[in-house]
C-alpha cells in the first residue's frame, strides 16, 4: 500500500490525461499484485466457467435443437460463444465485491485524500479485472477445444476474425465491470456487492441467445433477448467464429451484431463510468 501511495503522491501535476493514465496504471499494478498473492481468487474464477462448459456440453448437448439439428457437436459449437460471454460478464460480481471491500476497509478514502486523478482508482481496478478476465478466457478457450469446440465449423473464418471476437468479449467484460464498480461503490459490504452483482446478471445472460435458439421463445421474450446487449456480442462471436446458430432475426442487433456489440459496450462504459466516478467523489466508507 505504501508503494502505491508514494507513487501517486510524487506524480507531477502536468497534463491531466497523462496523469490520469499514470495513476490508473499504478492502481492497476497494485490490484494485479494483490491478485497474484491470492491465487485462489484466480483458481475459483476458472472453476465456474469450466463447470458450465462441461455441464452444458454433456448434459444438454443431445437435447438442444440448433438449426433443426440435435447434434451434440453442433450444440458444442453453438454454446461456446455464450459461455465465453457469460464468463466475461460474471467478472462484474468480483469487481464490485473488490471495490466494496476497499470501501469497507477505508482504502478508497485514503486514495481520495491523495493528489490523483478522480477516476484513476476505479479505472485501475477495472483494468486489473480485465487482465484477469483475459487470462480466464485463454484457459476457457483451451478447455473448449478439448471438449470439441472448433472455429470455422459453419463456414470459413480467419485469425483476424477470431481475435476480433475475443476482443469484443473483452470489451463487453470491461463495460460490465463498470456496472460492478458502481454497485461496489453503492453498497456497504463485499457480500452485498456479490449478491447484488449476480441478481441482475442471471436474467441478462439467460434471457438471451447464449444457450438456446431465440426462435423457440415466445414473441415478447424473443424481442427482449434479441435486443439484449449480451445477445449482440454472442451473435457477433458466432459470426466471427463461423459457428452454427447465427440468428436469422430481422432485429437490427442480430443483423449488425458486430456494430451492435461495439455500440452497446461503448454506451455502457460511458454511462456507468460517469455514474461510478460521480459516486466515488461522494461515497464514504
């Protein structure tokens, strides 16, 4: 903690943008060091998505109809984009809990007393969470390949498109961590942050195209699922991965999924970063 405060304290008051970037990197480094010293945080963060891959693949793999087929292989390739997206969004809960823990311990008040950029504490935290999410995605992709997932299973693709899909996933995950940051600044305890961070995530991820074909939903629920920001990223990933299950819906986010994913993520970042930083200025432990 002293290394972080010293680094921030001596930061020159020059260009506000460069100072904000420098302060954010200091805080991000602090959080990454903390994560490396508590490896069980990373291990437990990996167990849940791996369990989802195995359970959905082998329990539901032969009973789900994708594009008129009940082939377990087709469902594996359909499923993985949804699992990837769910994994990056569920990082929201741990992000909110971490910020709530810092608030509970008075660390946020200590940071706020230092001559540092207003949003650096929250930006540093979300960037550190982004690094952890990226590592989780790498491991999850390896597990997915082991259980039979393949890119290009429904048509041609290339490395640029595949990397672009993972980029969209990380952008969505980063956007959702700002929602977690706002939640963490708004509750009193880490336990409350974890609970409130998961309550809204379940409907967002399950009322979507992540695990089932939305064409089988009732009309009103299908419209919600097709305009869900989460669904846009899942659809974009299936297009870029060239996996089965790409929606034929006329809804704009489904027809222009890559652009929809970018726009949704950017809007979420702008709105919730603004709200979180505003809350940071007034919050007390």
